[in-house]
C-alpha cells in the first residue's frame, strides 16, 4: 500500500475497471400496488431511513447524469460507452424511485420538504464551476456504492421487507456497483492536466463537505418522517443512531471504505465486489413482459 502523503504517478495511482466488466441496463419495473406503511419488517425507523434516501434519488440522479455528461466530450471509446450505460441505468433508477416515492405519499407521507432541500442544494451546486459538480458526484456515487455493497452483502437489511420493495433496492444496488467507477473515471479524464495534489485536494475537500451534508440531512429527514407518524423524542433519536451506527449499522460498516477514498491510489475498482452482483441477480426473478 502507498504511504500516506506519497502520490504515485497517475498511471500507477488508479485501478481501471475490470476488462470484463459489463454495465447491464436492466429495465425493471416494480409493482406499483400499495404496500404496508412500514414496509420494512414493520419497523418505522428502517422504513423512514430508506424513504429519506429514496426521496433524494430522482433529482440527485438527474444531477449525476448532468455532471458526468458535461465532461464526456473526448473520452476514450470504452469510457464513452460506459457513460451511456451509466445514464441509462440512472434514468431507470429515477423512474422507479419516483414510483416508490409516490407510493410513500399515497401512504400518507409528505416528502415535499426533502425534495425542496435537494432542489436547493442542486441550485447552489450549479452556481459553482462544473468540475465541482463532478467532484460532488464522485463523492455521492461512492456513498451509493458503499451502501449498495452493504445491502447486497448483508441480507438482514431487508429481512421481513415487502418483497417488491426489497427487490427494487437490490436491483438498484446491483447497478450502483456495476457503474461505480464511471463518474470517477470521467473525473480523471476531466482533470488529466491537473497535478495529483490538486486533484486529490478537490475530491477530498468535496467529500468532506458531502459527507457532512449527507449524514446530517438524511438523519434530519428521517426524524421528520418519523414525526409524521407521531414518533418523536430523544429516545427515537437514539434508536435511529443505533440503527445507523450499531445494528445493522450501515454508516458504521461503510467507514473503512469511506476512509479509503482519501488514500493515494484510490479507485472504486480497487475492490472488485462483482460476486455480490452475481448472487443478487440470481435472486431477482425476471419480470414478466410489460403490457
């Protein structure tokens, strides 16, 4: 492993995507029928956490697409093809989470405040140079890839869940892992004339800011959704923190991978976790043809 502070040459600093990587666009549609209000094993905290994430996806994934496409000009043929697949996957994710969010609204949840906060954040981001938007995208894509890894590795996250809802999240996780290197490789292409120090400083500072916003805002949004069920108070806050940092503890478990982002030589494909994709894909039954 490279020592901290010692930056290897760029061509040695990254692990390219595996030569046999396939970014497969699975145009899945999940059941739009009603589901239990607390669809994740009857647990309001787990349900609210996933709803707080899903509410950010339609606008967030459109922002990711916009940020990556801004730098696709002149990319190598393989990366250009990966960007096309990335865009197609993200479009499908947005569509399915719009439907998932609509079901949450029909169940009585108000997601408008979350959507307004995301829209405000994106408006601020768009006032900055576009390379900052791409740096924010690679940070958030790392978050989605880390959580996707956890969701596929540990079945307990979705034990007792509404079957179609759990399938949606596993499908999304599969494709987040598949395309986890696309935005990062686009960032390397966009900054190929930069010094290694300048590139590392930008991505690291943006990751710190993104982490602060992501954790703070998602906890705030989860508590707001719980309050809509009349579930409030200090004990609820502790239960949410225990869910996130103890059991099942998704934010605690992703900490090593989060720290790895700051190491010289980081690349999303330094850890090839495609075995999780194969296992999860086998568990997802092929959908019937849509009418």
